[in-house]
C-alpha cells in the first residue's frame, strides 16, 4: 500500500484554533485516530506545542512520550496502552476514559488531571504527582502507586485491587470507604461464636472468619478497606473507616483491649444507634 505525506491539523481544545500542522506519512487504510497519534508523535519529535491540544481518541499504543509537555491536553478516550509517559507534564490534562493499561507514568505530573473512568490497570505510577486528580471509577488494579502523591485526590469507586500504595501520600484523598450502619454491622460480625480475637489482626489471614475489632472493620469495608490497610496498617485504616462512617463518633475505639471489653463497647454503640 502506497504511503503519502499528509498535512494534519491539530487544534486547541479551548479555542478551536489550529495549534500546529503535522506532516505525517499515511496509507489509505489509516483512520483519524491513527493519524492523530502520528501527528502527536511528530509534534513530540519536532518540538511543537502539545499543551492544551485537542487529542481526543488518539491511538498511541506503545508510543514514547516520556517527558512530554502536555499540560491541559485533552486525551479523552485516547488509547495509550503501554505508552511511555514517564516524567511527562500532564497537569490539568483530561484523560477521562483513556486506556492507559500498562503505561509507564513514573514520575509524571498529573496534578489536577481528570482520570475519571480511565483504565490504569498494571500502570506504573510510582512517584507520580496525582494531587487533586480525579480518579473516580478508574481501574487501578495492579497499578504501582508507590511513593505517589495522592493528596486530595478523588479515588471514589476506583478499583485498587492488587495496587501497591507503599509510602504513597493519601492525605485528604476522597476515597476512604464507609460502612453503612457501622456499629451494628461490626457488632453482629464480631459477636458470633469464635469471631473475635483482640490479640490478632486477622487469624488465618484476611479471608478468615476470626479478626480483632480493627480487623473486622477493614474486612467489612471491602476492597477499599483491604487497600487502605495495605497502605496504612490495620489500626490506622480502621480508625479512618470509623471516622468516615460515623463522623459524630466521640473517640476512636481502643484496639488493644480484651475481647470482653471490646464486645461491650461494640454493643453499646450498636444499641445507641438502635435507640
């Protein structure tokens, strides 16, 4: 199939004006998504300005955009699987619904970026700046978020199963899981025969049927509780869940006490809610 050189215009997402015109080699079977991806690669090599560009739906699978300046660019629905965006500047960029599976975003600046519903499964986000980013509903399964800055990020309904959050900054992150009717649910679970052991976070592991009070808290919080526990430890995770589930709670429960005292306090709180 014969290739020809085509002039391809890329416009600014805000003004609609032509931001740059790329000279790309195309074949008749190429669709607009592939052509846009080629134009982006051309811009990266040529030093054209990609900041604030309308790049929606671009196909960039496996592309090398390491260190690229992409502030405010619109990558909504783009395919960036396996792409290298290490150290890229993506502040305030729109990546809503983008496919970033397996992408390298190590050290990238994504502060304020919109990643709602994005696929970041197995992506490397180690050391990335995600402060104030919107990651609601994003798929972060198996992602590496070690040392990432997630301060004030929105992680509501994100899938974090198997994700690594070691040494990540989660201060103010809007994702702490809540347990509806927390006091009744924890008391009902822990008061069953042999279900409570205050000397062990999780007897026989997370999936066992015997836990301490804090352990039951993270278990009943589901996947979010497990991830939070992995990031902060059992006691801190349980305290955050209690606070989120009952903001009026007068004090965080005592995790280091006897089974009898713990059950008595759980029962007291459950009965307070009932009345």
